[in-house]
C-alpha cells in the first residue's frame, strides 16, 4: 500500500489564517495547478501500479487531478465522511463536486449526500455509517492508566462553531448544575467564553491516546451534532462507546437505531433533558457502569470499525468490477 498526502504540500498555507480561509472559501481552486503538478511528480517518481486508488475526503482534487489518476487504469474511490453537498462549509468542496462524475464509487455517510451525489451524476454512490478505528481508539486496559488531567465528570470534546449554539447549550447545562469539562479549539471565539465558559475549558483539540483518555476518563461523554452538517450521528457516536465512554447524545432516528435507549446509551431532546439525564447518571454509579459496558458491547456488534467499513466498500467495488 502506498500513501500520498497532498495536504503536506500545502500545510503551512492551509493553516495560515488568511490563505487558509481563502482556499477553504474558494474550494481550493487556486491550488489545482500545484496539486496536479504534485500528482504528476509523485506518480512518476516511482513505479506505482495500483489495483485501486482510494481518495480520502477529496476537497483538493478537481477534474484535472482525477484525469491524472485515471491514467493509472484502476478503479478510483472517493470516501468522504463530511457533508460535501451540504451548505454549511460554503464552497469548500467545489473542486470535489466538479470531479465527482469521474470517480468509480463515491462513499458518503448521510442519506441526503447519497441522493445529491446521484443527482450530480456520480456513477455509483454507497452509503455507510461512520466508524471508529480499532487501533487508534482502543480503550486503556485500566482506568489507572488514564492521567488525572484527562478525568472528568461530564465531558464534551469538540470545536466551537459559529451558528451551532454549542456554547449556549453548554451554558444551560452549567446553569442546571452539570459539572462539565470542555476540550476543543476555538472556544475563545464564543462571546460567553471569558465570563462563563473559560473555567470549564480544559484544553485544545485532542488526538491519539489523549483523545481516548478524555473519553474513557469521563463518567459521561456528550455527543453534540452539527445541524449545519445535517448530522443524525457522528464519528463520536461510534468512537465514544468503543473507547469505553458512556455516550449521551441527542435523540435521533439513527442514534436510536444503533443503541437501545437507556440501556446502551442515553439520549435527550434538549439541554434541560440532557442535564436531567447527566445528574441522574452521576448519582447512580451502578446504572452508569451498566450502560457504559452495554454500549461497548453493542458498538462492537454493529461492525462499524474502520476495517469493517473499508471491507464493505472494497466488496462493493470488487463486485462491480466482476460484473
């Protein structure tokens, strides 16, 4: 397997406050020339004869990039767990949309994306669930292994987003007595940060074992959806119980399909109900542990690990090629 990451080429530029915003808002169209030259250089620098090309996310690849990949004479898969056809991120996926008809298989994670990609002329579209990573998100063997600075009562691990009102939701939880800890970027952008949220903010975005530690080290883990992304479940839905956390999230059709409410996970419809659920669970160690363990068992039974999802995608591609 050969892995190439075009983001490494533009890492400084994309992480820049001004250039990053420019490229994001223009769908990376001003990077297409350099991306195609990078592809030609990478593919000609060594003998690569792939059986299949898997493009993850795909926002950097426009039609010219796909034309280069098509010269490899093998199936090309686009795997995108974001909302490429939605409105939240503006023109971020403009280059991807222009190239979508050139992929042999487009894999998405929401029903709306499935229908919209078909309407855009995608050859074949596959709908999958989000997934956890079997290695990256494996739980610690014992709670004693988790550093104290990653332990909490109720945790939310996620980014502050304009218009999502996550800060207002958490403020209501705080006002109702929920002891919440926040890990994530951009919370200082909230107008409520300095006076009310700052004491609850524990640090920036978490990755790797620190991310797992914060999940497993919390008595309850909140799962907040992105309304702008039309979410009915997220990667947190799968990662949290797999990593040993008790999943407490908004009540949706998909969440209720995955987990038995009150048995394998806990759901709510608004901040008031969320606070009520959290306080009830914090007061009942036995119930909390029962739900946590049941959730861990259930998510493994769902077969939504990265290996499971990738296998299902490859099976579809193989069956397509054999017809």
